[in-house]
C-alpha cells in the first residue's frame, strides 16, 4: 500500500516534499496559508487530487485563528482564502472543485457559530482524504480488469500515490492487479522538464515492488514498436465533457504513438478531474511555467543564455485517440459525453 502523501496530524497539514524525492524522503508541515500556496506552486505537493486536498486544508489554515463571532466576516475570510489558493495553479480542476466544496460548505453552515463552521471545514478536508482513497481504489478495481497477467503498461508523469492522498489513479490499476496476483510491469517516461516520472513514478514503483523501467520521453515509439507495451495509462488534470484530456506535457505525443501502434490509451480520471462545464479541451486553461525549468533544470544550465523558451506544463489529448476513461464508477468508452454523464449519475451527482 503506497504511503500517505498528505495527512492532518498534530494540528498541521503534513506532506511529503516531492521536490526532494528521490534523494530525500522529507515530510514537511504546512502551517500558514502562504506555505500551502507556495507548496502547490513549486510542486512540493502536486498531482491533481493531492493539490485539491492540500487546498482544502489551506482554507482551514487560513481561517483557523479567526477570533471574532461574526459569521459574515468569517465567510468573507473563507472566500478570500479560497480565491487566494485558487491563484496557485490553473489547470487541475480538482483545485477548484475542492475549494468550491469548502466554500459551499461554509456558506451552507452560516446558521452555526463561527467556531463550528471552522471545525466543519477541517472535518471536510480530512474526509476528502478517505474519499480520495475510496475513489482511487475503485479506479484501481475497474482498471485492473483491463490488464492481463504479464502486461507492461507505459505511464507519463506521476499519477501514482504521490499525486493523490495515497493510492494513485493511473498506477492504481497496477497496484490492484498486483494485489490480485497479476504480474504487471511499468515503463515510466522520465517526463521532461521536471522529471516526475523519473523522480516520483520510478521511486514509487520501487517502493511498492512493481517492476519498473525508466525511459526518456522520446523512447515511447521504440518500446511500443518492439511490442514491449500492452497499454498506456495516464492521469489527468482536467478532462472536458467531450473526453478531451489535459495532462502533463508529452501525454499527447504518447497518445498519438499508442494510436499508431494500436495500443489502448487509457486515462484514469476521478470524476473530480472531469469538468463537464467545458465542452472541449480547447477551453482548458493551460499553465505556463518558468523558462528556467527547461534551461536550468535542477540547477544545471543546459541551454544558451537568452534563449527563447516555451514551457506549457500540460497538453490536451483529443478524445478521438482516447480508448477509455477509467472513473470510480466504471470504465467510460466513446461517445464520452454521454458516458461521462452516466458516470456522474452512477455517483449520484
Ligand atoms: O505538474 P504536476 O506534476 O502536478 O502534473 C501532474 C500530472 O500531470 C498528473 O498526471 C495529473 O495531475 C493526474 S494525478 C492523479
């Protein structure tokens, strides 16, 4: 069972500092809302579901020392905290989903005393951890049915336990299949420029005794053409109503390669990562990150001074080349709009 990425312990939000892996396994406490914002921004906590949970704790941290009994003033502070945390990263819809949930809960509790509302916010954030574990395990169950003993899957970035409360989305089918006694191995794309595949997915698979082989992003075509990969499974930061999938930059290339080789391309997506308000992926806001991540990755200058750089952190894979979306209420196949709608209905939403 993968390790918990985010916990509430001794009155603070504790996370594994993912910028330090794999060199150092370091747990840090986030004690101010600014620290939570910064941790999300610099990817100490990252991966769509984990970002959402961290932000929920962030709102609590932002209001926990509110001293007056003025409920309206407390709700204004909640709104301010929500808006501030929402400015940390734009693409993962889980961030906005979690913040909306906390804001709605606080406003719906306005008949209570201020202290009780604050307590409810904390309870909701803690409950999100358990909920996330349940959802990821359900994705694991549905996804494991798609895998056969002996299969190798290729994944991109990190959509494992570290990207969620603890169990992962894209890696959950692999963990579950292993629990069922199937032999599944993983190819991990190193995932330029921040190497989440090399630093996090490879580390996490090793921790969980999953056979893993690290490859450079540009090698996917080679391993597929050599028959070494039976399925691609990736996570998503935001999937639009038509099934277009935003995920870590490089995912689109992988999907095209999988399509060319007739290899199934699966997206593991909790419904909290599905944004039915957006008709297509063209409307998904894509985070642009600093040029230094490419020119000075991990402190080593690897490009000439003054070079022009383009660094979108995510791309959008068109739904036409997505084989299926694995949700917590079942595997959705095209046409995705109807299938995703039904997946929400099965979840009672
Ligand atoms: O920039 P990151 O590391 O937060 O990007 C993460 C991803 O792209 C993941 O694949 C996605 O958030 C799904 S996590 C279950």
